[in-house]
């Protein structure tokens, strides 16, 4: 991990809510976990936004909640710290409590609580809960990483737009019981309310202030299926653009003629803080003004190394032509993150080296016939850096990229040189479809748009427009992937199914249908 200053760690201590002491809390009956001060008790239920866990390690996991008695109007909490007690147990009835303590929900962090629970046992399920005053949260389940896992089940999700559909894919995901959810961006959408939508965004316009972003996150967390999968499964998250502003790059907004640099920096600051406040992440992610540390790495024994990228904060501004996209000075990752990624890949002892990228890495040629036309917000707009990664992938053991953003399923071979159809295959990429973004699409219209491009993109192995998520069963011999889809996101419930199955074999770059 990149280093964090001592000053930021001290500031993070309040937000992490006693995390460093978590491993030293003495065991005691549940009744002893009551808050210290009755004057700090909330009059109404403060657990309206649910609970969550994330960033699992072999002996630690983050548990999260945010107190909000009036979630869509700033939270409704007093302008003072509130005591929140927490417990972690080996059983659902909390008869074997292994860690507990009291955290401070601070107004400066939206009364969010991030407890980095240490000293747990590897490869175990745990149950957790919070208490504030007389109110008890729901009971959540989480799990730590095994030191030597023989298999993993991972769910890939992205792009959940409240206005374009329900998040009913999470009901099926919960039934599939993944070890963790990998969410690669667009947890919220910053778009203004549209009265004709399936569900209407709160507020009166796009969020730009901290309170407005808090309200938008709070609305999303009222979705019952989203809350339920957070309760039962740890998440590993990163953000893309809609958590801030569509297609932003570094400190450049989508529409710089309408947002001054200073105004956008203030918006970034608000958006990153709200993101931290609502995600089950460690104190290393406490924002420093308009900057947040999100790229990080997780090891799952010798089975898998997961490199989670940040493809927004450090990128050059998007270009507008194919010629400009080939400029070798353009960067998606920035020099420091790129070096971190390549070192982590090349020094890995893992069987599978997985890269979580918010945006698509394989080429999309948008024009049928001679010539090319690329999608500049994705890796296609940063040709030199993408090509460098593809060349290095040749020497990496079993590289697999998991990404989102496109609101469709697009599964591809990764090529050393996409301009040469005979070029070597160096890896595989799964672009996950959206949870709800773009709503229910017309299959015939989708095929009419994309089928003419297949010949120009021979590396595509499967594309589809249904909503849902991808599910991966990973062992030492291969990765079995399912594209799981819902019948419709225009209603709260819908049947789910496996649309197709694919496989990546150990030692054989690329992906094949099963």
C-alpha cells in the first residue's frame, strides 16, 4: 500500500472508531455493550441505512454502519458524537462473542462507523451487530479470508442506477452465497431526478455538496436487495465516475465550461467524503480533501491476488480522436499506481492474478469495416499505456481483468496487439453487465447495433444486454464463470438464471464458452 501520513492516520482514527484497539477488547456478555451516555441516545431508529462489511483479510474485516434517523434529509442526527457499541461473534445468536467495543459516530464523518475488527481467525464466518441507545441493528454475516483457500466464489457487480431499475439481481446473488462481492464502480448516479423514471432520484438536481451526496447514498441504501447482500456478504469496492460526475478525469469535470476548477475540486472533496462515509473500507481511505486512496491489493493465499485499481483520480483528460489516443504521454493510472500494479503482478506467487478495473481494457472498434473508432473514456483512449500492460501480461501468470462501466456483458480475449488479429492472447477480460443501468434493453435492437461490429472485434467471445452480474468459481485448475441475468429490472422482483457459462483454464490465456 502507498504510505499515508501520520497526520491522516490520526484523523482516520476517529473515523475508524476505535479500530486499532478492536483486537484487545475483553469478552463480556451482550448486555455490557450498552452505550455510556443516555443523553446521546437517538430517539428514533438510527439504523435506517443498514449495516455492511468489507475489505476482508485473513484475520480482520471492516464492519460498517451510518446512523441516520432522517436519511434523505441530511441524516437527522445531532451535531455531536454518538456512542455505538458493536459485537462480533462466532454464532448468529451471539453466544460466543469474540470481539466487542464502543465506537464514536462523529458528525464530521456523517455519523458513520468503520470498525477494523482485528484478531479474527482465517477462513471463518462471523456475525456482527451494532447498538445505539435502545436500538439494535440487524445482524450481519461476514467472513475472513482463508490462508490457503482451495477455491473462491466471487460476484462481480457495477452500475446501479436508481432511476433505471430495481436492484433485484442482488436477491439472486445472495442465494449464490459468494465469498465476497467485487463492486467496480457507479454505486450511485449523480443525475438529476427524472419524473418519468422507474424510481425517481431524491433532491432537485445533481448533488454537489456533502449533504446532497449523503442524501443520494442514503436513498440507494433504502433498496432492500442492496441492503440484504451487504448484510450477508463482505464487499471489496472501488468507484468510477458517477459517484462524482460523469466521465470526469482527475480534477477535470465533464463540462469544464460549466464547472470551474475550484468548484469542481469542492465537489470532488464532498463526493469522496460521502463515498468513504458509505463504504465498508479501512481508515486508509479517509479522504484528504479532493484525494482518496482506493487502489489496493488483496491476497487469497497462493490461489489469487486481486489488484483493485483507481482509473479516475490519476488519468489524463479524455481525448477526442484516435490519433490523440495514441499519445504516449497519456496515462490512465499515473506513474505511481502503474508501477505499483506492475510490481504486484510481476512479483506475485498467486495462481490467478486478477485486476479489478472500473473501465473496459479490451478494444472496442466502433466502426464496421476499414479504420477504427474507439471509446475514449475506456482503456482504448489510452492506447500506449494499455499496450504496455498487454505486453507485460505475456509474462504474468494467468492474468484476468474484471471490469464494468459499459452496461453490457462483453467478455474478451486480451491481445498483445489488438491491431493484429494474429497477435498472441495474453489474458481474459470479463466486463460485467449493470445491476440496473440502461434498464431493460431491446435484445433485437442491441443485436442490430452490435452484430455488425463482431467481425472487427474478433477477440469478443460473448456480448449481451441483459441486466445482472457475473459469478466466478475459482480453483487452481480454472475459473468457471456464469453470466447471471434477471428477467426485468422494471419491477422489484424478477426471476434469475445463468444466461451462459464460460471458462478460463490455468495456463491457457483467454476465455472459452462452455
